[in-house]
C-alpha cells in the first residue's frame, strides 16, 4: 500500500521558519522525482519545488526561490521542505507528490498558516 504522510505544518508568524516532512512507503522512493505542491483557499494547486531522484538537482517556483529548499533522504524514504522567511502568502495546504513515468502518488497535505 502506497503512503505519503506529510507532517510539520503549523501556525507561524511572518519571518519564521518551518520544516515539512513527507514520509513514504509502498513504492521504490529512490527512483521517483519528488515534489511539493501547495493550494491556498480559492486558488489552484501550484508546484512549489521538486528534487530529482538522486537529490542532485532542484527547481522552485519563483515566489519561493531563495527561501525554500527541497531535500530528500533516500535511506529514510523521506522528502523535506525547509521554509524560511515565511510570508502570509505562503499560507496553504502543502502536499508531497511522487512521480516516475506513468506512476504518480499524492500525500494527504499539511496545513501551513502564516499570520501575525
């Protein structure tokens, strides 16, 4: 059974940091490109950042470049999203996503709220 369990979401103030984790099981994690998406109320889900299967390359949406970092630990089957200098506009439900050719899986989401 495939599982992607995201955690680490919280209510924080602007300028603070959070680290999200997505623990996976049921598929060969090290072969999959992993991504984080987010969806704010009333908006479409958007790609935040992705990391290649070996962790050698990452890419980000412009709005988070320099503030967010995607990383992975293939020994722990886990992908992370380090979020620094959080802004109110980062408020959203964050989802992890795994893709390998025609196979893809979504996590259940974790809420991040940035508010003073």
